[in-house]
C-alpha cells in the first residue's frame, strides 16, 4: 500500500504522514514515511541548489529533476512494498503535476514520465490557502514558496486532481490534532483497517 500526502508547503504533509505512520505501527502494521524531494541523493542536492537560487532551470528541467529523484528511490519503494510495508509519501507524483501544471507544462507529459513509478493507492490532499502557508512560514521560504501566483495555481491543480475517487480532501486549515483525527478516520474508513 502506498499513500501519498499532498498539498502546499506548510499544509502538514510531514506531520500528518508521520502521525499516521505512528498510528499504523501502534496497531501492529509495518509503515514507513518517504519524503520527496529526497535531498540526500545527488539529484536531490541539485534540486536543493535550484530552490535556493544557486541554479537556474526552467520548469520542465525542474520537473525532470523531481521525477528523476523519485526514480532514484524506486528500487527502495519496490523493495518496501514487497516486504508489505505501508508507505506514506510526503509528496509524490501529484506534486509534479500540480507544480508543472501551474507553470504551464502539459499534464499528459507530466503523467507519462511518471507512469513507471509505483502509483499511490490513495492520495490525501491537505488543503490550505496560499496565504495560510505564508502565515505558517514567513521566513526562509524557497523560490516556489515565495511565488504567491504559483502557489494559487498549484492549489488549483490539487483541487482539480482531488476529484479523482482515489483522493481524500482534508481541510488542513485546522489544528494538527483535528487534521490528524480527520485523516485517520477517512483513511481507516477507506482502507478498512
């Protein structure tokens, strides 16, 4: 099982994926959180440099880097899935679609280059407004986080994608405890854990 947590920066993806992992583990399941981008790889390091403004790449190159970063971890994902570990991804394939679409890239192209990655069984969209993201982190923002118009477009793409029946849309504007309770209820109902 692979469950992706998606949303704008500061929507609670890391917090909620770790909380649900801990809930699964306390119920006796094997679960692991995988975060993307993975800055611990060579491609991840290049992504970090670009986000900090040390490199200048167009939107297409950035999405190629993000997708390549996921492919770097594909052997691990495959191995964990074969070991029956429930994977909770802090960002995954929908992020490239959201950010790429917001920057005018083809959704078909973004989907096609990710078609050989393990696909999520469920995606949890933690929905917050762009101004909420800014309030939650006012300083130290990367180039994408500082671009309000981009963030609006990214959220619009997530809202469009969330119409898919394999998605759960959760109001991320609430306290982390309230969001965690909602995420757990919805996921457990869907997964029948």
